[in-house]
C-alpha cells in the first residue's frame, strides 16, 4: 500500500515539480484546466497533459495586487501563482465562467503573465436541457478542439477523442469502485489518502493513474479488513478546491469516519461518464448537462441540493453531514440556508466548517466538531 500511495503522493505533495518533471521527460505540452467542468478529454486527445488547476502551497502575496481579499481561495491562488511565475511550465490555460468571481481570472492572467495558448469558453452559466444551450455548448467545445489542434499542430480526430473518452471513463469507473469499497468497508483508507488519490487523478496522465488505481483497488479488495469503530459522516461542499488534509485527520481523530462525499476533489469529479458515439463533442456536451450531482455554481434550481444530500445520507445510513464551506464562495453561500433547512426538516444532523486557503483556527474547528460528535451520539 505504501509503495502504491507514493505514486499518488508524488503529485499531490508538490504538483509544480512533479508536472515539470513529467513534461521534461515526455517532451509534451501541459495545459492548465480551470475547475470545474471543462472536458479534459479534448486536451488529452491533442497529445497534451491536462492538469486541473489547484490551490497553491504557499500564502497569497502578489495576488492581492490583482484580486480583492474577499475573493474565494481558488481564484486568489491561481492568480497569485500566475503572477509569481509559478505556472510558467504550463504551455496553455483553458478557462470557463464557473462563478462571478472566476470570470475575471483569465483576463488578469492575460494582462500579466499570458501563456502561449489561452482559451476562455463561454459555457451557459444557467444551464437547461434545451437545444439552444446544448448547441451553444457544443460549438464552444468544438472551438476549443479546433484551436488546440492548431496549437499542437495536429488535428483532433473523432477517433482520438473517443479513445481519450474511453481512458477517462475507465479512470472514473475505477475511482467509483474505490468509493464503493470505502462505503462497504468504512475506514479502510484514511480520508487524506482518498483525497490524494482523487487529486492526483487531476494532475497525472490518466493512463498512468489507471495503472496505480488498479493496483490499489486489487490490494484493497484482497487485503483483510477489520471494521473501524466510529460515527459515519458524509462530507459536502468544497466546490472547487481540496480541503486541508489536517481537517480530514481531525474529523477521524475525533471518532468520525467519512464514508462518502460530494466535494469536487472527490465524488463530484468522477461521478458521470461520457458516452462513446460517432459525435464525441456531442457526447461531452451531454455529460456537461447531467444534473447530478447538483452543481450550485451552475445555477441549478430545478434539482434540490438539500434533497440530494438527504437521499445520500439515508442510503449510506450515515449519522450526519460535515459541510465544508469554502470561504467567500457565493454559489455555496447562496444555497446553504435552504440546504440547512431541508436537512433539519429531514432530521439529519449537520455542522458547518469554513475552509480557507491560509491560516484557519483549528482549535475553533475542533470545538465545533467535538460538539457535533456529541450531538450524533459520540462520547
């Protein structure tokens, strides 16, 4: 297990060095993908490495000259890394309007540290399954396909796209199997390790990640399992960044076992496949319009996020929900009061923990989590 985990941890402990090392070794281009829902398959089919942009490993400094302090950690961090030159190894970047704050990021980067290739996709901010929205989205993905092909000097054919979709579907299927094992055998892996496995899938070549995942899953399925005592909890939130591993450790140290989640660096990332069809761009468009898990950042109001959480907690027979609220995240902030009400009406215990990029008060969080543990029947 330790040897297998080293392959994942290499990328999550220092993404900057690991990705630069991969680029130098393979002599291929690297394209940064802004979270959350840009189809990486198009970049992969172009023979380049798509990496989902991440929260920085250091305090934000230069970024505050370009982004106000009340912006969310993801936007501040990407801008800070870019203007410091830490993302120079990226040959290109692809952005979309994920929320009101995020739409300024590509233009700040363009004006300060523009990469060789930069694309901004105008994906529908409020999406409905109507022909106009899907046609518009398909055109935008087609534009990305054409421009990436020109940048790489090679046409992105339907065959290449379908092969990339197959590879990505396999990765998503393996990650879903990992989560199945986690639900079947609570505590079989520390939450921090599960997070690192998912996060590394956003940074590594998917073929390499698939091999590591197959080895990990085989080991988990065949090794002995001793049930772990503790209250089962569901993690919800963190729509575009990963929570601190110290926070996950704290939850487990207090006797609670995360058995599932809907965080972005978690189940939300790999929940849905794209179909293999004669129209791969159309298939990626259809995947974009799948409405579950509910995505508050896309203005989805027809499907209730709170009801989705109630259903998941009941299926898991979990004892409660730990909500991980990214500080200054408007989509989550706007949804949270209604979600809280739905959970309360359903009798599901829930505690809110605010997640910030830099220093957070772990003592204050520990007190909240201890009280929550007592509320759900802990000692």
